[in-house]
């Protein structure tokens, strides 16, 4: 998920532990708080997609 966000232009603004604040010009910052390899459920995936502009094609 994080790799897909980076491919569409998101970058890490800062990080504390597993929490990362991502930024992209023209979008509000998004807090990404998942461990690498952790499975993200469909509801959270939909929320992240809405907040970041991520589409199924981006994955």
C-alpha cells in the first residue's frame, strides 16, 4: 500500500514509530499507521483510497 502511494506522488513528511505522515501537493496530509506486511481490511483500504486518490489500478 505504501509503495503504491509513493508511486502516485505521496512522500513521507515525518515518521514516529509505525506512524508516517504522508504529503502530496494539492492534498491534505494523511497519517499512515500500518506495519510493513500487515494486511489492511477492505473498509480501511476504501478510506485510504478516498483520502489519497488511490485507485485499484494503482495497486
